[in-house]
C-alpha cells in the first residue's frame, strides 16, 4: 500500500533546504499554473454555461419570488443566493477539479516540479474562486436592479463573500481526499451541499435560540453575516462576532482535515 504524505511542501524531504532561486520562482510558477487552469476552464462549454446560467437562474427565481417583504427579505435572499453560488461553483468545482487532476495523475506530475505543494493546490483553486466571485458580484448587482436596496454595511457583505468562498474551497479540498473519481464527486458533495442550503433556507423561520445552532452548519454563518451586512434593524455586534467565529472555525477544520487526508496519487 502506498502511503501518501499530507498536504505540505516539506513532506517531500523535511531536511532539504529550498534554494534561493527556487523560492523566488515559486510565485511565478503558481501564477503560471493558475493561468493555465483558467485557460482550461475557458475552453470548457459546461463551465461557461455554469458561469452565465447560475446567476441568471438565481436572479430569475428571485424575480419570480416575493419581493414586497422589504429590505429584510432582500437581505435574506442575498445571503441565500451567495451560499448557493459558493456551494455550486466554488465547492463543487474545486472538488471536481482536484479529483480529476488526481485521477489523471496530473497532481502527481505537478508535485515532481519545483512548485510547493500548497502552491499547486492554490493554483488549481484560482478558477473556481474567480468564477464564484464574478457570479456573486453579478447576482448582487442584479438584485439591486430588481429593486433591492443597497447594502447598509457593504464591508460585512464583502467579508462574508470572501471568507465563504475560502471556506467552500477548503471544503472542496477536504472532500477530494475522500473522492476516488470525478464521477463520484457529485455524490460526495451532497452531505455538505444539502446541509448548507437546507439550513440556510430554514434559518429565517426558526426562533432565535435554534438559529444560533443552525448558523453552526458550514456556510450558514456566511449567509447570516451577508444578510446582516445587507440590512439589519439593529447593529448586533455579538451576532457578527459569532458568525465570524463559526466561519473561521470551519475554515480551520477543513484546512486541518485536508492537511491530514489529501492524496496526490490516484485512489484505488
């Protein structure tokens, strides 16, 4: 049985000192890898369709739904749409990309280069992060065109979006460690996908005590934080702090599990 080392650039040879020239070239190599991955994405019709149709679909659902509930309803919709984008685009595409690259042995070949291990993963995650960020901006702009008020605290909305995409990407890295083939990614993604979207949907209708527990589900705190940034009748510093604690805790958890379980070679 082959034991695959964890996701760390020092796992190859802990005692090896990286030459100065290699250290300097690492950012350039990561940028080149990210650019190559973006080129691959742009040549895939399915990705182009996802990039355009997901915002269009979410905005269509928003337009057909109730829009007379005032700023609070718009805020809840913004958080829900953001989490849907993070789950579908960032989480699933990150998971599928890493699983596919492992299955075709591309990860193994990349690891034989001078790229640091974490840099390889970071470069591969750039396209889903860029596409997810683009979609969130389009969705938020489209909501305002449909009549939503401008966010009260746009910085909170931006923080929620950026941290949520980071957590979703780390979740994709973690889940890829348990996914043997790209075909199985659509199944291994389901637990987190269903939990996040389901909990986000019920969050507005549960009582305050239960809502604290519901926000502990991955990415749900991001939806709550985005909604609070979009509109909130009161500035609840404690609620914002709790959301940030949940978000950072899940990011740290996914990163730790990824560190321990990430595989560079094909699963059998």
